[in-house]
C-alpha cells in the first residue's frame, strides 16, 4: 500500500463524511460536519491499519515459509470492533422525551459514515462510492420524493367564551386545515375561566404551526398555543 493509496482513501473518506455531516448540520442535528468527518476518517485509519497488518502477515509468511502456520491475521477483527463500538457514539445522539424520539437518523448516519470509512480504508472504492450515493439519496433526496403525512396535535388555551373558540376555528378554516376537537379542559385563574382545547390537525404543510401562531397571537383572547404528541 503506497502513500498515494493512503492519501486517496483518507481524502475520499473525509469528503464523503463531510458531505453527510453537512446534511445533518443543516437539519440542526447535534452531530454535524466535524463529528461525521472524525468518525469517517478514524474508521478509515483503522481499516488501513487492518489492511496493512494483513499485507505484512502475507509478506512475512512468504519470506519465511517455515513460520507460515504460526503468523495469522484476521482481516475482520479490528473492523468488527469499529462496527460494534460506533453504536455507542450513535446512541449518544438519540434523545427520548416522553413519547418523542429524535436523533435516530443522525445515529444511523454516523454508523453509515463509519461503514464508508471502513470500505475506503480497505480499498473497496467502488463499494464506498456507490454506498455513499445511496446514503446521500436517502438523506437528502428521498425525503423530498416520499412524504409521509401524519396527524398533528395542538393545544390551544383561550379565554372561556364562544367568541374565542369561533375565532380559533375560523383561523383553522382560513389556513385550510382540517381539525377535530379531541378533548377540552376548563381551569380558573383569578376567577378567569381558561379553556384548553386539544385539536387534531390534518395538514400536508409542515410549517402550518408557524402560520397558526402568527394568526392566533394577534387575538388577546388566546392564552397559549402548543404543539404536542400526546
């Protein structure tokens, strides 16, 4: 393995890792360019070490046939440790709050970056480049082609009169949102009745909540607006 081979493999690993990390950083992930670049390059270094150990073992065996059965090298030993060990780093990016789980995609991207680094370090350039194309397709392009819409829930607290509820429902209608009232609660604050409605919103627009807040916040009868997953 020449110095040119090492530079090419590490350079490609750095490039593909930074691209994946940039995509994650744009999506405001905890693990961005630096994290992915370090993981990818480090995995490549380990794979280069493993590849060099195998080559040295073969060369030593050919040079000394009498010890051919003594010197052995497992080409997957170090790589197996990377594959299992990188899971702990990915687990650190997963955040669980009540019923909401975030960070799974970033954890998967870190693991895939390590896989690309291993492939490049072992010299499997075609596998690495095709694999990178597939991963980038999933992260950046597939989400624009395939959209899965789910019902979202919003809790709106308002002063307890019919006018405020009518205003809320008219705002949903203005924004062309199909809603259903799931439940409501009534509480009192300094003799003022506060009504809390839980709405189920059917929307194909991911930014509807921003528009909803902008419209409702103009009305002094609205106390609070909160997106929820309960």
